[in-house]
């Protein structure tokens, strides 16, 4: 019933619809919104489907401390070299500065040069605004190159600068089709960057939709022509994992030598600095994972709920992907603990609780009072106490860092989540009749909440300090539509995956 991973390189590390522990059948629940609008139930017993817990109890014993790859002194020297080069190219309008910014961002070392990057992009945007006020047809990059304009368009939009999509009008012929160079190498390079730029389109920007379709079709054709080569591999990676829809820390390893063509002399320094950064990140993430694993083991929930999911590695990866800034260690660990309870509570509603206990548990979470859990089973008491403690601790940390205690909205997300789970459990329990079946709108309205997205995003935003300042003009209520849209997308995506699992099992059984 909960949210799974969004499309990104790291999603392939984990089964998106992973069952509970090996040997325990999982009751898979899906709603069929076709014709009958009825619930369907399916028990899965196949050992081919059920996978063991991702968490090995000896995981942290297997983690070895690597020898230091680069000294801090050498890393600082590398930062100076790259920073100086950014200042040099930043004084000239050239494709090199755009390529350098792109590679730095893809290597996830941009936080070292954010000031220089901001200044460079701000200059490009000011030039764009100046030209837009004087000319009907303009170039963002100052050249006639589709590659350079596409790259500049993407870099600016990524940083929040609005650039109108009509900058691509000059690359469209009288028949409304994109018309680009026919040079083989340049054609592929331009198409890939056009495809990347098109990923930042919003509703109503038809030219970017056309650009995405055009570039995708052409790149697919080129990939077939170069099948089995590094060029085809690069094209396919771009189509599957465009930068806008992936995580740089997981995709930086896919950078090829041609990414560095326009930045002669810096390839070695950039790669060394990226290697050092990755080494530092691995050390930090290992320490945090050890902390989360130890916390989970000490909590004892895995022993208390032996059929529930026991996957701290997966839960931590969630947090690691969301808070990828290395300085946000406390935020990552707080979020990993929060995510673990979304899964645990989901399993309690799926596998353990009877209707009366689930109702009492939901009411206890809504009241947020420890005295209200005396009538609950021991495993529910332990779960609520842990959620209560972790949420209160997170609220106090947010207050200490940002000056605002968001306990009320945080606890409300837990109450809403349990209420949504309770509604689904009632629907499921009444599956023998048709009078209580939800229609598609009723289902989705509740399922957006049971996805767990609201719990995750509200915690994320407060941990980042969003809406915690009296000076802030934007509140969580102002972006509720965004949160709801994310929940809708991931909820339906998850249901689609669930239905595929059931279909595969039915086919296997037949």
C-alpha cells in the first residue's frame, strides 16, 4: 500500500514490489477499476517470487574501510584548479563554460563551485533577457548550434531561470519539423542534448513535447545503427535515464570520455576530485547505515513482527537518494527512521491487526498520547512508542536548527496515513460484497494518502527548513497540490507494478 521507488538508476537495486520475508506468503491487494470496481485477492506462495530481506545482520561487519584515495590537501588543490578554470571560462562566452558546468554537475561536485556556477548562469540569463527584448529570434548561447542552445536551456531551467521554449523556433522548418545538421557525430550529440532539454518542459509547451518525440525517434534509430558500440550505450542510457529524471550520484559512473571533449586539460582533475568526493560519500553513508542498522536491531521490531519487512538498507537508500548533500547526515538518518515505520505500519495493517485493534491503533496515533495504547497488543504498543519517539525527536531537531517545532503537522501525517490504511482494510474485509466497493475516484483519493508520499515529503520539507520561518511567504498548504500530484503518480505507478506481479503469478500458476 505504500510508495515505491521513483524511476532512477538506484531503483534497479531493489525489487519495486518486494514481498515480505522468505517463506511467508504475502497477501497482495489490488483494486480493479475496470467494470466491477472490486477488490481482488491473490496469495503468492512461489519461492521464485518471494525474496529474502535485503538486510544482512552481518552487513556492517562486511563493510571494509578503504585506504584513503586522495589526501584532503590534494583535494583542495584540485578544487582550486577547477575553480580557477571556471573563472577563466566564465569571462568568455563559449561552449566550454557550459560543458564544464554540465560535467561538474553530473559528477556531483558542483557544491564546491556553486558561487562560480551561479554567476555564470546569471550572466547567461541576463544576456537572454536583453536579447529577448530586442530581437524576435534569439539564441541563448550566442551561437547557431542546437547543441549549445539546448545545453544552455537545460542548465538555466534546472536552476529555476525561466527560458521560453520559443528559443527552439529557429531550428524548426516551414513544415513544423526540427531541422538540424546532418553531421553524424554532431547530429547525435545535438539530439541527445535536445532530448535532455525537453525533459524540463511543462504542460502546454508543445514545442518541447515535439522535441522530445523527434529526438527520441532519431536517437532510437541511431542506436540501432551503432548497435553494440559505446555510442549506442550512451544513447540508450540517455533515453532511459535523462539527467532530469535520474540521480547524479548513481549515474556519474556512466560518463564517457566524450563528455570531457570541450574541457581540455581538466578531465584528470575533475575525475580525481569526483573520486575523492565519492570516497568521502561512501565513508559517510557507511557510518550512517551502520547507525540505522544498529538502531533497527536494538528496536526489536524485526523479532516482534517476523513476517514484516526487515529492510533498513532499502529504507536508508530512500533517504540517501532524497538528501544527497553530504552535510545532511542528521536529516538522512531521521528520514530513514521515518520511512521504516511507513513500511512497518503498512505490514501491521496487511498482516497482523484485526479490525478492532487497527481502529484503536489509528485512534491512538491521531490522539498522539502514550496513555491511549493500553488496550493494544504489545507489538502495536511497541510500534506506536517508537513512532512517537522518532517523530518527537525529529521535531525537536528541526526546532533547534530552524527555530520552529513542526510536531503538529508531522503527527497529523501519521494519523492521516493510518486512517487511509484503515479505510483500505475495511474495503478489503468487505470484498465478498459489492455495496462498499470504492469507485475509481474514491479509491484514488484515499490511495494518495496510503501511498506514504505525504508522510515522506512533509518530513523532508520540514527537515530542510521549508515553511519554518515567519519570513517565508510560502507554506506547505501552498504546495499541497504538488505533494498530491506526486502521490497520485507514484500511487498509480505502484498499482501498475502490483498488477503485473499478480498477472505474472497467475500465468506461472496456469
